[in-house]
């Protein structure tokens, strides 16, 4: 991999079913950036993040494989990108510890995601609080320049920059300051059951999201039961008609038709007509990905091979960074 290219790094947590928000908000950009060939591309299944909320081990294992296989089905290419699972590269945890020693607890407590998710834990776990430090470690280990993410992750990237600056100032320049890259058109897809909140894979109600692997029947049901706004006009107005605006956005992303064209097409029609057509557009859009996913899943040896290759390539970069970090902070340099 040529090392004069800028690096992009990003990941998804295997804490539930990957949904269309994860795809349009993040993974679609990864594939486009990978195919543009301008970057060193590194994409990770961030399973160590998943365990900040309780996971049943067998289910976690199958979700890790599912997300990894979906990455490939969606177009990530092991010949063009390093694709790996976080827990197979132990340097992530090691850098996490070191960075946690320079991160103020107050900074972590003001993270919006922590505030939201800690409300769901009876006794708040340290791992949930430290989640953004591990995320900073993930990003900084690879000297990342650009992090393609959805809007909800901006605060974490800002914290990563602050941690990197602090480390560089204290111990000497190692880390570039990473920039977020947001797809403005799909920065936040909202929940189908509550357009005031983002679509989320850990939502209690699975009608909140369309999973990439949902069957046509489930997609039709979920879109049918999606909440709508009062009135009947089909018009994009995120403030006053958040539910219909979200459905129009999803429609536009799948059909590649501008929202203004959809507004004209559906002028004077009922919400039910829009919903019917939207479900079909989603089913058609997801069908090739689901087919590819089934093909890949039927070949576990290939998946294992790609998993191993990705881990080895990521490890080679991460271990070099850790040698540098250990030396900068004053640990002994023993080769044992
Ligand atoms: N609703 C969304 N709209 C646009 N982008 C989104 N992303 C997540 N939800 C939306 C982006 O997807 C990437 C992976 O997200 P993650 O797995 O790291 O966790 P998350 O952001 O917390 O996503 P979820 O689905 O809500 O997961 P849970 O419920 O487990 O927390 C990120 O780039 C994110 O911005």
C-alpha cells in the first residue's frame, strides 16, 4: 500500500442490524472513496465498542461476521482496502489505555451519546464512558487524516482531535489531526417510528429502522407502519413535516431522484401511495446487496481468509505506531 496517500479510517459497531442510515450516512462514502483510489483505506468492524452494552457472546460473534460480510457485499474490496475486526488487533486496547490517561473525565461526560446511552444502564459502566477514547485510539493508530461518518459522530471526532493535540504537545508530534467527512445529503436518517430521533440499530422497536438484510415483507410492513405527519401534503419540510421529509429523503437516496422531483410526482397523492412506492424502491435497491451477501455467506473459507489478511495488514501498521508511542512516552524498548 503506497504510504504517500492520505488515510481514511472508519467503522461500524456490530451491536445490532446494520441499517440504511449506516449505509447512506457512512458506508456508501467509504465505497466511493475506496474506488476513487486516492486514499489508503482502512475499515473496521468495531466489536470492542459493541461490548460497552451487554452482548450475548454467540450473538455478538454472528453479528461481527454479518457486518464484515455486509461490508464486502456493499462493495468494500480487500484488494483496495484494509478491512478487519478491531479485536483482532490488540494495539487498539493498548493505545486506548494510554490515551485515557490524558483525557479528562469531564470531556467524556459531556458526550451526547454517553448521556443518551447511560440513561439505559442501571449502573453506568466505565467502558461506556471511555468509548470515545477507544474511538480516538482506533483513528489515531493508523495516522488517519479523514473519517467518513454520519453527523452523530462529529462530537467524537472533535474529541479525537483534542486528544491527538494533547498527546502531540506533551510527547512530540505523532498524530495528524483527523477531519470528519460528512455526506451532507444523508448526514442523519431519522427513525421511522420517531422522526425526532436518528435511525439506530439498538432502538428497542425494530420498526425504527430498515435493516440492510430485511426481507421484502418486513420492509413493506415497516414502511406501512412508519409514522406520518398531520395534514396530507407530500412536501419536504424537515421542521414541520419531519416524518414525510424523512421518507422523501430515503426515497430520493434510493431512487437517485431529487426530492423536488418526488414532490411533483406525488403532488395531490395520499401518503399511502408514497409509502407503497417507497417500499418497492427500497426492496429493489437492497436486493443486489442481499444476493451478494448470501453468496459470500455460502463461502466461509473465503471470509476467514479475508478476515485474517485484513487483521495482518492492520496489525502491521498499528504495531509500528505503538512502537513510536511507547518510545515517546518513555516506556522501555525491549524486544522479547
Ligand atoms: N441514522 C443515521 N443516519 C446517518 N448516519 C448514521 N450512522 C448511524 N446512524 C445513522 C453512521 O453510521 C456509522 C456507524 O455507526 P455506529 O455503528 O458506530 O454507531 P452509531 O453511530 O451509534 O449507529 P447506530 O446505528 O445508532 O448504532 P447504535 O444504536 O448501536 O448506537 C457512523 O458513521 C454513524 O455516524
